[in-house]
C-alpha cells in the first residue's frame, strides 16, 4: 500500500492560564493575572486565588477562555474585571473575524452589555475592534448603537490601544488591553477601562482567510 501523507499536527492545548484584570474602585490600570496552571475556574490576583465557581460574579465561559467580574473578598465594595484563557500555542497566519460580547459598568454602577466584533490581520499584526451597546426600553433590547471602536498592533499574542468613543457614557481616556486564547488563537478577550466605564469582552473566531 502507498504510504499515507502525514498531516500536520494540531497545536496542543497549553495548560498555562493567562489574562488581564482591573479593579473597579481605585484602579491602578489593567494588569496581568498571576501564574495559573489550575484551570479557568481559578483567578489569581495579587497572589490571591479566587474561585470563580463559587464567588459572587457575572461571567461568561467559552471553550478556551472566560471573562466577567467578581467581588473581591478582601474588599466587599470592590470588583475585579477579568479576562483569562489558555495561552496560545501557535498564532495563525492570514486574516480572521471574531464575534462575541462585552459586559461592564458605567457611571454610578449601571450595568452595560453588547456585542463585539473584531477584524484581525495576523500577517500585518493589526486588529480592529467595534463595540455596540445594547439599547433597552423597559429592559427589552431594541437595538445596538456604536459604543466605541479601536485599532491596535498585535505584539506576540497581545494587543492594546486607545478607544475612539462614540457614546459619551463610555468616558474619556479609554484604554483597551487584550490577548488571544486557545491552541490556534480560536478566541480572544480583554479589558477596557476609562474615566467613566469598566468592562470585559470575549469573542470566538467565526471566519478565517489564509
């Protein structure tokens, strides 16, 4: 029989959980989470392990990552926003589109949420993101309006940039930090933070072009 061609091996799933966090009150910027090989249900902040399975939180889980916010046990009045996932084993080439969502707080603690869309050019190391806020009437979503957008360079498997605010409630001085997750960057996530709003986002790859 003819020898069968050898297919390239799929990248292995990294056991390293990496990500970002930011505090709601008294934030000193968006920081990286601590070293973690336990799993997605554990969040490490300032050397302290937080159990996402039992902590009071608002979080969303995807296949390779998780994002949301959790009450800090050391400070009952404060929250930590987080995005974390399995570290990337190999970044793809070409272009890809990601779609997902975001959750956050703005103003005097009002909840906000919406959809997030990302166009990624891995070859040229660029990412463009667009966040559209849920507009609700009597707690029923009626449409999505542009909240903010950003463009950033990809360095390694991370990106960071400044937001171009469309909705005043997103606030001035909007910073975004994020990274890719999964064996082949199947997902991405991160944190946004301004003088008036804090939030987290996550998205999955829906389309890829070589």
